[in-house]
C-alpha cells in the first residue's frame, strides 16, 4: 500500500503551520503546544493545492479515494490484497479517471469553501475494491471468486482544482484540459456541494479535565487520571465503555487465570492540567491490545452458540451439552494489521474464548478524584490507584484504529477462514448477512519476550514489527 498522504494546515489557535498524515486524528502544534482532535462531519475531504494565476475562477472536481484490506474466496482458500485507488466521482471531460501519484507528490489541504468558486457535486458512488481486484491480485484472473469483501476501508474525497477562463486548465499543472469552458461546464453536473467545515475538539477529559492521551491515528482517547475512554461524535466527545482482560499471573509470564473487568470512569473534577504524552524508546514489557468482542446475528448459517461454532469449524472437541446455551462470540482486532495476520489474530482469540469459565465480569476498581486534589492520597495520574494494583497504565494500551463499521465484514471473513469444509460454506458466503447485535471494546494484555508479545493462556502471539507495520496502514 502506498505511503500515507500529507495534509498541510494552520494551527487554529496560533496560526502556525502544521503537517499531518492522512490517518492522523490529533493535531499537535509545535509552537503553542496545543493538542486538538480533528473531527469531520461525514467523509473527510481534501484538495490539491492551487497554482497561483491572475485570471479565471477555480472549480473543484471530486475524486473518490479508497484504501482497504480486501479478501477474496476462491476454490477453496481465502486470499487477500491491500488496495489503494482513486476514481473520478463526477462527469468531467478531459480529466483523468484517476489522480495517480499526484497526491503523494504534493501536500494536500483540508477542503474549505474559500478555496474555490464552486465544488462540483459527487455523483458516482465510491469505487468498490472488487472492481479493480484483477490488477491487485495479478496472476489469479482465471479463477472464479465465490465471495469478496473489504475490511477497514478508509474512504475520502480529494478535489482536483481546474481554472476556468475561455478554456479549462488544470490548476495544479497549469495545463489545458478542455478548449471551451462553457461546453465543459454544460457537460458537468449542475449545482455545487460545499464541503462541511473541519471541527477541532479540545483533548481535555470531559469528566475530570485532564489531558487525554492517544496515538495520532487513534479513534479512542484515554484519560490516565480517571481512566475514562472517549470518542468524537457529532456534538463533541462521548464516553466509550471498555473492559480489561485481567491476568492473575505475574507480569512477564502471562500465565494464570484471566477474567474480564468492566472499565469505569471516576467522578468529575475541575480544571487540572495534564502531562505530555511520553514516547517509549523501546517496546514496553507489557502491551494491552484492543479487541472488539462481537455478538452477531448471522442469516444463512446456524452459528448461534459456541456448540454451533465448534461444529462449523470442525474443531477436535467433544461438544458438551452446556455449550448449546453459550452464545457464540467473535473477537476481532480493534487495530489494523497485515491481512493474513489480522485473520490469524481473529481466529486465535475467538477460539480461545478469553474470560470464559475462568472468572467473572465485574466493575473495575478505579481512582476516585475530588475537586481538591488529583486523586486518593499517595496516588498520581497514570499510576494504578492504591486499591487496584492490577490496573494497567493506560499509556501501554495500543491505539484503536479499526472502526465498529468494519465488524460485519470482519466477522464474515473470520467465518470464511473458520469454515470446514469450505466446499460447503464458500458458496453460501455471497448471500450471507451479518448483523452485529453487540460490540464491546476489550484490552488484552500481552507480555514482551524480546521478540514478540505473547499471552500463553490464549496462545496469542503478536510480532512487535507487526504493530509498527499496522500503524502505517
């Protein structure tokens, strides 16, 4: 997959220039030290920079941009590819069907009304990854695919500027694309579609006023003071419930029983400054990886209980009677990873059934903060409160980068990988419908052994470079 695009903007507070990666959701200003969350209403929209010229008006032409991990079922295996494509989103004679490498050669801007006289409306739907699958999976064009889907697709709109005088010129290259501006306008879609404004949200915890912390591309922001998790919505920040998989073994071993504990936030506290995010120079001895614990209603297959899932995957287990009363739960990584590793982690965690039969789901013991001081006596932000020594330091939690919208497709891919025999299940996948009925965010602890992160009790292993690679998706 191509390197991420660069976005250039100005700090909303002091006006200093700032640069962001395309996947960044946190804006950090090196001059005034402000940290803001970048929120968009709907699909993110960017535009190519306009080359200055003394005459003419600027019209923005929209292109779809889609990045996705794509899976395809062929007789009788699951294959994958990373796709990155752009396609023209409205009729525009003379303009190329794709932006090609142009967005990688220049820094983009956030699309805003003052940048152009008119923004052409988006008429075509976003391109489906399977429309261009043959190019991505070269060498398999002669095979019939039984089912295909994209997981974690990132969709955005990129505007290419054109300058209208008597003719039509590409406003980036200053190259003529059509001889007659009036005829060109008549061939385009009527009307204008102004992009929605970008919103910048303060990264202060709404519950206690502490500085929220997160990686630049994280969907979820964490408060190291009251341990609340937050996510942006249309009105601001909303609290996100989460759980922790508690390991009763000693740190570094990963052994012992494990139980799920529900996260909770402390009581509100007024105006307290936060600490800057600390960047680790070496892998921490323990990382908490986020997973989505998913319950789903599947039409077309009978996979309602754990007993059904054991039979569906033809696992070497004797089905117990009580398994018929235990609902089937799917564990999907809440972070992006290489396609084959993403499926492996989903399958391993799902078949391990974290937390089942080894403990209870109970409220976490969290610090209680007051209006007078930063916590209980002897406690400090970022450290486990005195009465909860097992609580993890939230700075070791890996960022959440996979949205809940991707879960139906991810469950479908997991079922395709689990299916046995595949000759019976693969033909059914195209008509299969997955409706997510519940999804919970759960952090699973893994210990670093010098080469990889492991949770022996779950047989779950993650290479450290896999996490670094996934951050670039």
